[in-house]
C-alpha cells in the first residue's frame, strides 16, 4: 500500500478504485485504522475512487510521540489530498474522523464537495472524560479501556454473540502512543462555532445503540449545519457499518446519488 512521505511524517493510505473516479475519502475512528472499511467497500457504488488514510499514530502511518493537535490530523489529510491532486471529494468521517472531516471542510472547502459525518459530533465528550481515559491508558495500556470501549461501540446482541472480540483484539494491537496522541486531540477540540458556519451537502448518521456518540448528540451536530440530512440506524452501535453493512452502504449510495457525485 502507498505511503506519502512528508517532512514530519510518513502517512500510510489505501487508494482503491479508478483514479479518475469521483473520490470518497474515509476517515476512521480512534484506535483502529483504514481497514475498518474493508467489509463495506464492496457494497459501495462502483466507479468510486476510495481513499483511506491511517491517521498518525495508527495503522501503517508513523507514530510520533503524543500529544497530537487536531490541526495536525486535519493537515495530514489536507496534504494527502493535495498530493493526490483531488478536489471536490466527499469526505466520510467516523467519530474522531468526523472531527477531522469538519475541520477540513472549514479549512479547505475546495477539497470537500460534501460530508458524511458518522457517529460523531462537534465535541466528543468533555475534557475531564478524556483525561480519565488517558490516565487509565497511561497506567494500564489499552487493556484498561478495551472492554468498556466494546460496550460503547457495539450493541448488546452483537456482543452477546461474541462478534466484538476481533475488534477488541484489533484495538489491543494498536499503538498506545497513537491512541494517547489522538485522544488528547479529541479532548481539546470543540467545533461548535466553526461547524455551524458550514454550508455544503451533509449527511449525518447516528445509531440507536451507540454508547460513544448517542443519537441526541449526533442530532445536535446535524442541527448545526443548515440543510443537512439526519439518519438514525436502529439496532446498531458506534460502528454501524460493522453490524449493518448493507444498510450503511445504501445510505452512502443514496446521498452520493442525490448530490450528483455519482
């Protein structure tokens, strides 16, 4: 898979589909990487160019020492899209990826034609909440928060069938420093004022069993962006494309079709 060699960072990314196709950029959540989208990609409309970066500290990208600034995470994606010569992409951001997507659209509207903000908000919890989680990981590693993360991420029936275990293993295999760096970026980010100024096609996705970004919080984000469309996926958690890949892909297909991206 390709890497972008920047002065301060080696950024790993996936680049699938026709190089002249309309671009869909997919930004992952905290603690995982761009491969989280693997199962849903075959269900997406044909002909898309699918760009999936691993944020710094995650996957195949470099692991700078923490803390990370949200501005740096946004700049990484900005530099990747400039490197690829992409303009007017649709950016799909999940959780922290949704914060990055919001920041990118505010900073470089020329790069972003539309947004899909999935299971995210303008602020992902109070700083005190993240300070507690960061302290736990600093003391006990990712094992200290793995079980509670799975409870927030997946619905009860999904966990009852033990289908969350591979995802817990993936979280535990990640970089502690990368998690800490990105968590500190989340703790200090509130995009209420900047996101409320966005005026571009936007779809906001929530899930009824999401313990990380509950539906009411996600709906507040949709209310910030005039004209945005809000969808609630029932019986799914923080990663709804894992529990309901076909339904998630159908929402993306409909949105891209409606805005003329495909």
